[in-house]
């Protein structure tokens, strides 16, 4: 009897219905019912494919809070779902066989900020197992949001990773670029300058094992 | 009943030793100890009536066990495992673990103190809304600072990436001019911070 009850409880807890009700509860009173239904459906699809659900709910809540019409909220939520899908694909192509939801959500943010799937894959590859993809992509996405072009963004983050900079220093890169921009330097030049500094041996530079061998 | 001298009574109670008694009371003390020892060694014999009464009560209680005794009484338990019952439970547990493992948030890092500042001299009220407060335009108001026209609020936010905007006079959504921004999908811009 007890075992049957346990089985029933576990089956109930695992059902996607519970997750869908959670989405509905978060959206209740914030967006029109048709948007709730759409987000429930997209969230169920996303969860089934290992994608994060929270960005979808957040975008719908944001649309409701800003007084955006239902059809535009629905379109924006669909756009986020597509970005999550693209980010997961790019991360897998970058060598992360099963990326976690945090990395996927941040990858979607980076795509929205202006990076492409190719750059997401490159950054995932550059970070390898030593760096959290979520942190790497958070930094890259913020740099892109500052106006740093995709190529310079990848170059700067990759240089910092090669130099072995800790995550806290990586997270400080956007502020350093912003400080340069405040002095009148263009975002691309600011990022390029910081990338050169990260690569130079006097500024930490790459570890000896990664430096190219000297030619005679 | 023998009426002992108070000192001898104290000897019986163990408060005094025999050597503590005055010489004229020692004989009385020895007699009292002898009697006490005899009483101590005498076997206790209960009457047959007491035996019968006690055993009757025990039998009655054994015949009708109380609910509490049924619960706490040790007994043999035979556990039969039926695979066809366990299989759905194990499958559901595995699904639950997989679901939780995939959607579980990262371990919470230490919160970061963030100061939001906006220069809005014409505003009557300013708030900040974003992913950290469910985009609630009333949840986090900014207060006027000593600098005229300047509004500010200091928050503790979890590490991570946050999007936000200022809400001026409850209706106008304004991106933070000092922060990077991205398209919000609704034709406006959201400010971004990476903590």
C-alpha cells in the first residue's frame, strides 16, 4: 500500500502538468489568457528538450508589465524560445554535449545582444571545462550590448581565458571597456586594447605552456 | 515496638557509625543493627491472592492489546517486493531527478550590492523594474538624493545577468543611460548588468 502511494506521489510530481500549472500561476493576472496558454505550451516544449523555461515566463511578465498588446507579447516570447533553441545548438556545437539551463539562457541573451551562433560555439570551445559557459557568455553578451563588435568580443574574452584570468576579472571586462569608452575610445578599439593587454606577458599573459615556441 | 535512643535511631538511619555512639549506648546500637539485618534478610512472601490478582490483570491486558501497544510492540515484518509495482515508482523518481537536475538553479552566489541612479529632474516618482523583481514597476522605488533631480536606490542582487529599466512616473520606461542595453522585443531597450 505504502509503495503504491509513493509511486503515485512521484508520478504526480514528475508530470509536466505540475510545471504548466506553475507557469500559469506566475502569469495569472499579468498577461491575457491567450498569452498564458501560449507560454504554457512553449514552456512544456522547452522543458521536454532540456531548455530553460524561466526566460519565456520572464518575457511574458515583462510584456504585461509594460502594457504591450497580447500579440506582441506572444511574438516576443516566441522569439525568446527560438533564441534558447539556437543557443543550445550553438553550445553543443561548441563541445558542450549537455549544456545546463543557465548556459543556454545566457547564450540566448548573448544572441539577443548581437552575437551569432558561431561566436557562441567559439566561446564555449575557448572556455572548455575550466570556465563556466554561463559566465563566459554573460561577459560576451554584455560586451556586445556595449557595442563591441562580435569579432572583438570573442577576441577579448578568448584572450582573457587564455591568460588564465579568474571569472571575477572576466566579469570586470565590460566595466573596463566602458571606462575606455568614457574616455572617448570606440568600443571596438577599447576591446582590442584590452585583448592585447591580456595577451602580453607583462599583464599576466598566457601561461608558459600555451606560449608559442621561440624561433631561433 | 522498641523505642530506641535518638542517637541509636541516627545510627539506624546511617547518620552515625557505631563508634560514634557513647559507650553506654553501644550495646543498644549493636542490638538495633542485629534486628535490622534480620529484617533485611527475611524473604518477602506474597500471599496467593496477590499472585492471582496480578496474573488476572496481565492476562486481561494481553488479550485486548491497546492501539498504542499494537503500534510499538516489536513484531516480525515480511516485505514482499513486487517489481511491477516498483517499476513505475522508479521511473517516476528517475524522471523527477532528471527534471530537477536540469532545471535546478546554480548554487546561490553571494549577493552583490548595486546602486541604481537616474537623473530625472522633472519626475515625480521613479522606480526600477527588471528580471530581479518580476518587472514590478511598484516594487523598487528610487528616492531623491541631495543632488537636485537625482534619484537613487541601492539593492542586493544575486550574481548573474539582469535586465532592467527605470519607470518614470509609473508609466514611462527608460533604459539606464549609463549601462549597456539590448532590444527588449517590444520596440524598446532594456539595460543590462552582469554581476
